[in-house]
């Protein structure tokens, strides 16, 4: 018994270390996909990722298996791995998942998120720095959009809904990076929709929260399809 116990302790370190490397690889590869550093249908070269991330093949492959299950890559046995496309079907599926889950998630988060944080985020949407424009302004609003939705997801108190919406919003970010540019962004509408969500959260009225979130999701879907 004592020998088995000692063996378990000795073995535990490498297992935890490997899990950490897999999570690191997963996050880095997904970030590259979401930000467009790895383009749709681009081959993913495992050896290149090993050199860049300075980790072995096993955590890379474990990360790719997870990304395959979540729809970010295709894995072809004995052939290779490529980044999935952003298609109209994907856009419909992602926004349907948001419509079905996000209003409920936002209502749950309403009693958790700090009122001061919400007020600061509202100011960020309403009062962007005067010295930024073009793509810098686009990136500014994307950053605050992501921060607001991430805080809502993390604060909903339901880990199953949170895990689902975390994946959904990563796909949503891919969609936005593909379909938006400074020429077609309507920042006034985006600011209005996000401040409406924040204002509803500050009032705590469930119907207003649900209506604001649904309106934002539907408008975002329509814009994504228009500029796809």
C-alpha cells in the first residue's frame, strides 16, 4: 500500500504538468484561429507548433482533439488537420445557440456582476478615446464587447451554460473578425445595444435584460450575414 501511494505521488507531477501544457496549447491554437493568424482551411503543422510553443507532440495532439470536438479544426486520420471554415451555416448555428442560452445566462449574471464594473464598462462604450479611429477604434470596441460578454458568461453561476457559451463566443469572435471592418462597422448601433444591456442589468428587470440581449443577438446575426 505504501509503495503504491509513493508511486502515485511521484507520477502525479508529470500528469499535472502535461495537463497544463495541453491547456496552454489549446488556448494558443484557438487564439490563432480566432484572431485569423491561422486562416480557414489552412493546414496546421504540428511540428511547427511544437517549435513555436516549445512543447512536445502529445499536448499538441490532445489540444487539437479538443478543438476538433468544438468545431475549430477538422482532423483527417493519417492525413492532417486543417482549420474549419466560417460558413453561413456556422453563423446561423452560433447565433441560434446564443439566442437560446444567452438571455437566461445574462439574467443569472445580473445579481453577481459588480454595479461599479458595469458603470465603468458603460463609460468605456459611450466615451471612447478621442485620438483613435479606423481599425484601432474597431479593435477598441471589439475588446470591450468581448470583456462584457465574457464577464456575463463567467458570472452566470451555471458551469454547463458557461462552458457552452464560452465556445460559442469564441466562434462568434471568428465570425466578427471575418465579417467586420472599419468601413462597414456601425458603432452607434453597437454602443446603443451594449449600453442597453448594461442599463437593463443595472435595473435588474429580467424582461428588460432578456429583450436587450435578444435584440443585440438578432442585430449582430443580421449584420454578420449581410457582410459574410
